């Protein structure tokens, strides 16, 4: 059974999940969100119905999804702990609920699925030969979504580069290039010199997902799209935008420095998240670009906020710039 415009967002307290929830609501959808909380079982906040529950519990997901036509799966284990153990069971709960409701699952995809044999330009049908355990898990996750489409569910995957935006607090931008909550004294460059990198502004990605959902009946049951976002051709463009924005807002131009990969390698054996970051370094050593021609064929254009506007909104949201009354909020923020 399908009720037209009711969506459940898993991971709505995070960056991409929260942005999709807000943009669905703005587009007229009835939005539910699941979160672990000690408060009331159901709360209304900013036009979103928050339901007490845990995406790691199949019953909680199934109950929250009743009557929904869309489930946005943008959730990760708390603190990214035990990621490799919990990611697949969590998506299985989403799949079971989607099959029961005949719903469409929306997944933010990653480039972790691919190895160097698919570089430098990634198309939707490129072979997925990941180099890491995390990449292999993401490949299996998408395989399970594809199987689910043969059991009554549908799936849309929107694959993008590294996220940035006011809500992207667990991202390379907020934890690598700059430090959230602190003025920007320096911008760190994680990539090897001259290597291009793909960035994705959260509001643009969310707006793309909402636009695809409006056309979901015309899409294949298992539909994958690549989102181009902002291409940093030599690895310095986004750092230059940060420096310009900070200089314009504060009068001080941050310096540029190399990212301290050596420090991560020392700490990685003792920290699961840092270990994962070191494993992904290969993505900073070669050009990895997403081909969005298939997305353009469906939507006509890709939502795109100018880079400096997007960077300024991100820095404001992360507490890296002094707030001001006339500061731009950024597209979709």
C-alpha cells in the first residue's frame, strides 16, 4: 500500500538526512524522522514528526514506516562505532519496511564502492572493485537494495563526492580542511599536489533527491545517479574559496598547509575512525570525478550553489566565522 507524500527519514539528526528532511517538508511532504530520545514517543518540531525509536531495531523502523511511500536511509551507527558490524543489519531493516509498504528507498551513495580500475571518471555502470572493507560493505549494501526491488520495493541511489555544508559535521571539510567551532587560521590540503577532488554541497544534493522523488514513478525500480557538485581540478580550488571568504569576512587570510597524514597513521591503530580515514587515502591520490550525464538527462539540470556562497554558509554553520545579521544562509539552508 502506498500513501503518496509521506516520507520516513532515518538519520535526520545528521547532515544529509537532516537536509533531506527539511527539503521534503518544504516541498509539501509529510515527514517523519526516527531518533533515539528519552522524551515523548512522538514529538512535532519544525513541521517534522519525530518518533522515538532506533534504526538498529527492525520493529521500530517497520512501525515508523507504516503508510510511507519513501524511506530515506541516511543513517550510520552511533559515533560510527562497530560500523562494519551494524551497517548491513540496519539497511536490512529499511529494506524489510520498504518491501512491506511498497516504498522507495533513497540512499546517499559514496565513491568508496570503486577502486582505481574505475578512475578517473565514474559512471553509474562502472565496475565496483573496492580497495577497502568499508567499500566492500557499501557494495553489498547496494546489492541488497537491488535485490529488494525484485520484492516490491524501489531504490534511488544518489552518489556524490565529499559533503560540505552547515550540517556536515562529520566530514573532510569540517574535520580536515578546517576545525569546526574555531576561526580559520589555516586550511589543510589532504590531496596530493595537482590531484582533483569532487565536493558536494548538502543542500544541492538534498534538492536533487527531492527532485528525483517527484519523478520516481518514471524511474527504473533500481535507479542510480551520479551528482557532479563542485569539481576541484587541482585540489586547491576549495581551499582558495575558504581563504577568500575568511579574508572578506575577517580581514585575515588563512595560510595553506599540507594535511598531516603521518599523524593519522600513528594514531590509526588505536582509533577505528582514523583507521578508516587512512584506508581511504587512495581517493586523495588520484583524480576521482563523477559523471552526471544520466542525472542531467532526467532532471535537465543539477542544483548548483556557487562555490563561495556554499563555502560561506558552511563556515557560518560550523561556527568558523563570526555571525552577522546579513550573512547569507546559502541555497536551501
